[in-house]
C-alpha cells in the first residue's frame, strides 16, 4: 500500500527557513517522479515543484523559484523541500505526491506557518 | 499559466440523484505524447485531497464506478451517477500538461 508521510512543518518568522521531508513506502521510490503541492488556508491547491527519479529533471513554480529547492534521497525513500526566505504567503499545508502530471496525494500534509 | 474554470462552484444534490461538474481549460490539454493530463480530486471535510480520476477517465483503485470522467480538448466533465453521503466535499480538476500544473477553484458538493 502506497504511503507518504510528510513532516518538518512548523512556525517560522518571515525570512526564515524550513526543510520539509516526505517518507515514502509501498512502491519503488527511485522509479518515480515526485512532487510538492500546497494548499493555503481556505484556498485552492498549488503545484510547487517536481523531481525525476534520478534527480536530473526538476521544475519550480514562479512563486517559489529561487527560494525553494526540491531534492530526494532514494536510499532513504525520502523527498525533501528546502524552503528559504519564507514569506507570509507561504503559509499552507504542504503535501508530497507520487508522480507529477497525475499527482497521487496519500499523506496528511505538514502545516507551515510563516508569521512574526 | 493555464486557467482551469469549474462550474458550478456550489452544487447541492439529493441523495441518489446524479451530479455533474464541468471543468474548462484556457488551453488544450493534449500533450505531445497524445495523452491528456486532466485529473479530478476530492477533498472531503477535514481531509487531504485524494485523486479520483486521472487522464480524463481512468478511475483510481477503490473509486466507485458511480464516478466517471469524460471530455477532450478544453472541456471536461466529472459525473456521479447516484450521489451518496460520502461524496460530499470539494472537487477539483487539475491539468498536468502545461507547467505549472494548475487546479480549478473547486466545486463544493453538499447534500440538500
């Protein structure tokens, strides 16, 4: 059974940094693209970034380009999102997903709150 | 960015009756491979979004047959043949053809 468990969220002041993690199980992690998607409170869903199985293909939404970095460690079945220069508008629940063009969200997400 | 427009935004339905949600994209969603990356998600109250249908009409494992997806080009539809109580929530369409992938605003389905 496919499982994705996100962690690393919390309260951070504007300009600060956080690193989110997602541990995957139930499938061959290294064979799959992975993505990060977020949902701001009371708002819709936004696709932020994706990464290929061997990390040679990545992409970012303009809203996070230059501030966020996606990475993965296939030996640990883990996906990461390094978030720097955080802003109030980055406050959201962050989900990881298997695949990119047809994202499959399986976790509960991790809440990031950016506030002074 | 591709704009995904859903209608209606609110859909009161009677149990056992059919329901239909429309999703329109500002650009065609056929990828160079010939695939169309139009997906549907359901977010039940207090839960994370879950994919129901991918690539227009492919139902996810465990999704009841009463859910069906159709469409082509820029016009897509999600249909529920007979609404059940567990179907309440917000439905989102999403395109994965043109980066950045984008979601519709959501359609809130509630029981009358």
